[in-house]
C-alpha cells in the first residue's frame, strides 16, 4: 500500500526545497535563497542540513531527528533557540516519491523537493 507513493528507499538521500503552498491553495511559492541549501534524511533517523555543501545546524525549530513508519515521518527532536518559541511540527506524510522528487504534506503545507546536486 505505501509503495503507491514511490519506492520508499528513495527517501534516504539529500533533498533541495523547490516550492511550497498551503494545502487548500493551488498557488506555489518558489523557494529562492542566498545559497544552495539541502537536507538529508538518513536511515539512522538523523536529518543533516547543508549550505553550499557544508554541514551545519538547521534554522530555529527545524527538526533534527525522525522515525519513519511507511509514508509517515514522525519528528522527534528539533533545533531549539533561546529567544524563539517553537510550535513544532510533529509529523508529515510522504505523498510523492521518486529518485528525483519528494513531496511532503503536514496537513497544512505541501512542500516539494528535488534531488540535491
């Protein structure tokens, strides 16, 4: 049943955010930044963030660890910042997956990624 979104092993790689939109909207916002950012979901449950290829810490409130149950990703740890109150996202669902693309939905926002360079 979970294979309907794509081969689940393709999830464990580096991903570059392309665009996102509210779930009830059809208009996408494209993600343009000052550098090339990507994130990697690793089989050991760690999320690695990179800027121009160099590993670093994610932004405040970004998830840093997860467990996966089929197409459901449960986030288990986050980057905490002393001056920010995080309303952290607890889980998201893989809605599309291939070696070249990933789409996630948390029930509020749909995000699309491409395989990182």
